[in-house]
C-alpha cells in the first residue's frame, strides 16, 4: 500500500520528482520535517518501540544529494539517521511510518525499524561505517559494467573515527569506483562535540586517498544548485569523491539525549535552512503548503494505525534462501591434491561465469596467493582476479556490495585468524540483509586457509569455525581430503545463494583428494544444503564407536581409527561432514541414532563449538549411548612445534581418550 504525496509525481522507477524552485524544495523539506515530528509524537504516545534518529534541521542536507541522483542505477547507502534520505529516494511516507511502528505495511515488514530500510537501490544500516565498504563494492560493480550510475554513501561526522571508512576510501580510489562519500557534518556525535574526537581536517582525509573533495553549507542560498552541479560533474568524471556538508540538527541524537546549551540550540534554530527557505515564499503560499502536508500526514498516520501488527512468517523471511535450479561445473572426484582441485574449480568458474570475481591479497601471478590456490588464474583472467590491499573488513564489505549488485564474488582471506577483522561485515551485514530486506540475496563466498601444525604461532594457526557456526544465516563449509573440494566450491559459487564461509585446512592442500571407501550419507530434505555439501561415512556396519571429524582433523582421525582397530580390536566408524552450518541434523541423527559411543574430534577449542552442537542434538533426541568430544586445549597455539603438538589433538591423544571411554 502506498499513499501518493500531493504536489509531487514519481518517475518511472518510483523516485519523487522534486523541482528546483523554492516552493517545491520547501514543500518536500517541510514534509520530511512533518514526518519526523509525527514519528516523535507517535513515540511519545507509546506507539513506537526501539529508538529513532530524526533529521530535524537537516532536511535540505538530506534531500540534496539524493534529490540530484536521477539515474535508475544510482544507489544510496545510509545510516541510522536515514529518514530524509529514504523519503527523498522513495517518497514512501507510509512505508516508513509503518515500518517504524512495526506494522505489516512497513517497507521491510517491520524487520528493519527506523535504522534498517531497503527500497530498490536504497539500503541503510545502523552500524557506523558499516555500509561504506558495501557502497564501494556497489560502485565497483557499476564501474565494471560501465554503468553511469553513482553510489552515494551517507555518513555523519562521528563515522570519521571508524577504520573501515578509510579502507573504503582506499579501495574506491584504487578501483576508481564512482562512489560519493557524503559527510553530514553536524559537529557533534551523540553528545560529544566532534572537536573533542576528530584530529585534522575532514576534506584533507579524502584528498589523502586521492578523492576529489567538495565542501558545501546547507544554509547557503544556492546550496541545492551546488549539490546538483557536483552530481553532474561526478557523473562525467566517474571518479570517487568526498563531499562534506556543513549542517546542524535541531533535535537530539535520538529521542532525549540533547545536552547542548540553550544558547547553542538558539543559534542552531536561527540558522535553520528550511525556515529561511520558507521565508522566501509568500505567507499564503507557505501556509497552503504546510496545510497540504499536514493533511497528507494525517492520512498516513491513520493508514499506519490501521495496518496490522507485523507477525513472523517463516516462509516469507527464511534465514537461508532455497537452492535455485541451476547447474555447476562437474569436476572429477580425484585430483592430484586438494589445492589442484580448488584451483581447477576456480578456473572453470571464471571461464564459465562472467559474474565470478576473485578478490584477495596477493592473488596475482607469479605469487598466486599465500598457499598458491589461485596460481595461474590472474594470467588468464587478469580483469577478474583482483589483488587487494591488506584490508580484510573492506574487501569483505566490497564483496557484499558486489553480491548485492548481482555478481558472484569469491573473497580470499589470507589466514582464517583474520576473519575476526571481517566479523562485523559478516554478522551485522551479509547475513542480516536477506532476513531484513525483501528480495535481497548476498551470494558471497569467503575462502580462507585455517588450522595449525605448521608452526605459524598463535595468530596464524587457529581453526575458528566455532566462532562462525553460531551466526544465523551464515553457511560454513569445511571439506576434507575425502570430499571433492573443488566441486563443493563450484556448487557454493553457482548453486548456493547464501553467504558462505569456505574453510580450507592448510595441511590438506598437498593431500591427495580421494574418496577411498567413503560413501555419502543420504541427504535428508530437512537438511538444507546437505545435497550440495555431503557428509561421508566409512567403517564398520555395527561399530563399537563412531568418530565424527571434519576438515584437517580427518587424516589424523583415520590414522587413529586404524590403530584402534589393530591395537584395541575395536570396530570403528568414521563420519565426515563437510557442512557445519546449517548443521545437517536430521542426517546425522539418523546415522547415529543407535550407536553405542559417539565421539566428535575437532581441531578447534571444543567448548561451545561444533562438537558441542552435534552432541547436544544427540542428547536432545534421546540418544542412549555415551557421548564424548575431543579438541584443542584452551590456550594460544604456540609457534614452538613441541608445544603445538601438545596443544592440538593427535592420534595418540585420540586413542588414549577413546580407550579411557571403554575402561
């Protein structure tokens, strides 16, 4: 449902057409202010929950750049103070009010609230600087497609303290991505003046990265025309830029946290650009505009109040998107080693799919990545294999933006330990967007080598899957040398539309890839993705003990299983999943329901991890056998090989603990 704004038409893409004359500008600015006041009034009446950040006093600032963006491929990425941007882009006042009220007619069905909104090429999120890398990726996609579209990334002066912003400046500059970073400089954060938190000059920060820089003041009489001229210039330049707009908010940061002095508030009120613009109109014309807007907002309020409360509907907001009916390259099950299998998969993907891009540090030849998985690819696909700065959060965000633009990015993080630098982009953006926003997919793959036993020390030897399997909406795939690792990667890239973490153990790269007597467990329809990312099994039909292992633990568990059979005369079964999240619960439960002893062995620290989840599922199902888990010690992994061997589970450790189970 949508209520048309009186006096304004929409273009064929649904964007309001706002004229440059004083009456049109004042009318739309007054509409935004009236909407913000209505939101605060509804909150005061107990009809809103959560928080909200209004742009009262900044209406012309928030209108300016968005109003000037008139190409269908132009995009706007906003932040927590987004209402003016959204209304200028969409004109959907009812969708905004109903969204903040948590009603069914909300533009995101109540999922996003005040801060998280999507409409066509408009997206906002409440994490400071969180959208800057994503916007850079969206702009890079437009540059690669030779599209005239621009991407405006709206931030406040408080965001200038966030490191991701500067990673995004740098990426936009080296990629010559048509991104415009807009700083709405109101000179105060939540309650702290920016002068106390900001060193140096704002525009100099953009210039240091080679961005073309501009400064405007929203109180200047020709402010809107200047904004129009900047957008027109950038449309021709196709170059990243930084625009700093001097502006002031009349209201508090959110609802009641305004600690500014009365004198400062009076000064800001006297500066009010919207009031100055209104005074340029005849009193009767201004009164007519305000009356028309007030009547419209009463209609919007009534419609929002009539809209039913939003309710959870699993079928319309799945955590994981279903598998589309597409094919992937078919790769041989055997390969010289896991590295060759992955390299072959990437080569076939690049050859067959023009929307596949590889991004990461030092991927180019002759280096070919830290573990040589991309060797030879940049020579044959020079414009599709992109070596990036050391900028884990930035390239993850850019990957999300490329995915939102319809490309299929595969981002390599040099060591899995560095995924902690990507966590905000994964946890607050990549997996949130499909659940919050209608019709948004994020088919991003993060590839990364993990695991120890190489003497690399505490920050280059970890297996961090236990940190990521608990993230709703994130797929975690961790193949072993018994899986067809290249096929799993190809399927993830072409047939799985969900954000995916693809873990590759360092010690497996040189291992021969060979199924060797393993069979696939039947894929249960209840286990989404289990058909693409299978669980393997081998061993005794009626085992004394079932060992579950994945990734780089599998060769060690295989060695332990042989010794248990030979030395202890135990009948051993091995279960090797490749999909850790979403966990293939139904298939595992069916395979293990009657097993007398089940032990999960993992290289990661095993408390709160994959083993804990698998064994909890078995316990909850009423499993009558004994359950055990074996993992790494809760200590940093040492560089000294002797200490490392003591900390990570090996065959001797596994055998000793399993023998203890039988004693």
